[in-house]
């Protein structure tokens, strides 16, 4: 069974420092306490077309489905690792996915999967490295 990395994230606001589920009631997006969410950005990835929500005051720099970066490029594993250590990956608890640094030989990118074996089984990456401990 192929899992959709966005499953569980459709109604989650993802910021650099926090993530929380949102609901839509009466024309207003609300947080888990029922308070209106200010600065919610409805985004669409230019690479895969996936919609997602981020926060205006702390927008994420990548697509939470395909891992494509909009304005960043990493030439080696160390660079993406340093960047990844500054991110809050807690939002992944909503999808059950883990985050990995992958390369096809054209720089380093993010990829999401339930485990490393699933990414390696795709046979498209030259290297797959976990970017955080599971859990």
C-alpha cells in the first residue's frame, strides 16, 4: 500500500516552531481551542501541486508532501543536516511519516516516508539518511 504523505496533514497549520490542527467554521479557521487563527497561509507547492497550510509569522520553506524547497539548495548532507536540526518536525505526528535527506545526485532534498526502507525500495535515490530520530 502506498501512503500519501499528506494524509493527516490536510487540516494542520505547520510553522517553523509549532503545528496544530485547524477547523473551518463559519468562514473562519480555528485552532484546537476554538480561537480564530490569524496569519494562516493557504499554500500550494509549485512542484507537486499539493495544498498545505503554514503560518505567516513562521512559514515553512518546503512542501510537507514532496519536500521541494522553494528558494533553498543543499549541496551536501552536512548542509541539509544543519538546516534540519533547526526545524520543528513535531507536525509529523499527524501523518506518521519520518523525514529523510535524499539525493539523486543533484543536491540534497527532503523526502517523507513511514521508514527508510520504503524510500530505499523506490530505487530512485543514491543515498537516504534519516534527519531526526523516530518518535
